[in-house]
C-alpha cells in the first residue's frame, strides 16, 4: 500500500482505490514518509518496499487470482 499520511504510529494508506488505516508500530525504527510503499499484513506495515516491488507484488497477486478463476 502507498502511504498517504502519517499521524504518530498510524498511517492512512491506499491501494487500488481502497484506503485503510495501518499501524506503523512494527516499523518504528524505519524512516517512512507519505509516498512510500509498505507491505501490510493484518493491519500492520511489516516491510518498506520500492515502487517496483509493489507493482510486481500486485502483478503476481493478479495472476494468482486469474488462475483461481479459471
């Protein structure tokens, strides 16, 4: 997800038009800013990723969904 804004340890994030509040508690030693991409698991940001890694992850997810629907 892409970080839209940060307030303490809570970020407002967006991915494909879906917005969520995401906890940054597990990444408090990492420097994060609006525009950064993070991998999110059960409401927690767990890893900072590059824009290329984020795009690649979405492409793999789309392939898995397409294969499941065949």
